[in-house]
């Protein structure tokens, strides 16, 4: 048993110290901190910049002032200048950089606003869209006045229809709770997806690297292959927990520090301020079980190859299973109570994401996630027993491996032991 712990902690510490792990963790932290500080970063780079000045050629002599007032109320960074020196000179000023663009206003046959916006490029869609929206308001007001609609009548016309959704099911989530749950489940699904796919690949690579360097021949003489497999799975599992604790801890702190500068309230929209304890528990349980399910699969698939180049080809079906589960879960966020989602949430390789998505989005009986957990545990045990037999023979196989027929060869080698 001592050898088991030696391999476990060796796997953990050796991976923890690698440049790849440290660099990937650092890059992820930088991206996470950058995203949570995006508003501050944008404000920093925009500091000292002048307003976007637009030359307006008003051929109607009536639209400039109302447009200027509308734009000022929406975005004070846009400055409109009433330009009277002609279109050609205005275009020349735009080419020199004196103006961001030139806006030409006119009336159509029905005396409604027409506009043409000219700039050096049309890549920037934000500024023209704001100008267009302001003109749309003016056009609506002019059209309303032609049919003698008052401002109160116009406001009533564009007032959104009252549409209330009421759930008849007992203890069903409200619309607000569903929106919060959807955001929370969306984030946690990404964590489960990327973590499982990354660390499962890491285990397969670890086994392949040891085989390619012939270290495996030395290891199996002192430690059984089965102990090696589970020691590596647990070692990489500890590594994943370490990385996740660091990333989530710093990410949570960074978001909390910048909450006031986040428009709309990140915690309110994603439900992080009212996380149900049950959801957190289920997230941890399904993450751990999902990891062991795919890690066991990755370990014995990695044992079938002797070259690092063959690893990706061998584990591609496993990767496709994870991707399929994730894509179905993304579809399920909009329709979590469909029969298709319910049925697929009991398929072992999809349970970690789909059953968790259903638990977070719906009010389902406790027996359903418990059955899912039971199916996962049984699948992991069966896969571990079968995987251990394949691993035991697979680590003794050398040469090019790119076919699942090698599983049969590995099992034959195990029987001959």
C-alpha cells in the first residue's frame, strides 16, 4: 500500500510543478481577472480620448436639433456638429481624421427622415446603430403626429404587452428563479465540461509518456498495474481540485470586488448571491463522479498506446462523448423538461452534466438524481474492474496502437499473467 501512496503523491507533485500546469493556471487567472475587470480596463484605455465627433449635413433644416438632443440623452460621448460646408469637404475632413464620420439627413416623399452615414470603414457598428436608433425615435414621433397621435397614445402603443407566466406544478421555480438557475448552471456546466476533458486527457498522456520512456517496465516490477492506475487517477484528481480551488477562490474574490462596476449586477443575474446549498452539493457530487468515470476510461485507453502521438486518436471517442453531453446540456437549458433530456439524463456518460442541469433548473423528485448517482457509481465500478484488466495487459503492449482491437490483446495478456 505504501507504493500506492508514493505513486499518488508523485503524480500530484510532479504535475503540480510542471511549467505547463503553472503557465495554464496563470493564464486562466489572468483571463478571469481580466474579464471581471473588463469595465475598468475599457475605462482605462478610453481615458483622455475625445468624443466621437460626427459632421451632420441637415438638408431638412429641421432634424439636427431633435437628433442632437436624442443622442445626448443616450450617449454623451457622441458629439454632433451642424456642418454647412458641403458633402465633399465633409468627406475630406473625415479622411483627415477631423471627424469620425459624416451624417447626411433628408426627407423622403412622405416627409419622413432619411439618413446616409459615411465613414472610413463600416467595421464599427455601435456608433451608426446609436444614430439610427435616435433617428428612429424622431421618425416615430413625426409619423405619430401625422395621424394625430398624442405622446401618451404613442407611449401606450409601444408599451410591452403584459405577459405573466404561472407554474401550476407545486413548488415549481418562478421565472426569476429560473433565470438565476440558468445562469448558475451554465457556468457550472462549463466548469464540469472543461475540467473533465482536460484532466482525463492528462491521465491518458501521463500513462502514454511513462510507456514511451520505458519507465513502466520498472514500475510494474514493484507495483501492480492496478495500483498504478488508481494512484494516477487520484493524483490527477487532487491536482484538479487544487487548481479549481485556486481559480474559483480568486475568481470569486475578483468578481466581488468589482461587483459595483458590473452593469446589471453579475451576482444577481447569475444567481451567485442566492446559491441553493443543494445545487452546490449536487455540482460537487456530479463533478467528482464525472471525473472518476472519464478518468478511469482515459487511463485504460492511455495504456493501449505506446507513443504520445497516438493518445489523441485513441481517446477521441471519449472526447466526443463529453462534447455530446455538453451540447445536449446546452440545448436543455432552454427546454429542461423535455422527454429527450429526461431520457438522456440517465445515460451514464451524460449523467454528470444532464442530471445536474435538470436538478439546477427543475424541481424534480429526490429519487431521480439519486438514481442518476447510483447509475454513475455502478458504471464507475464496472468500468474500473474492466479498465483495470485492460490496463494490466495494456501497459505491457508496445508498438503502434491505433485501434480498439488492442483491448482484446490487452485482456489476453492479462489472462496469461
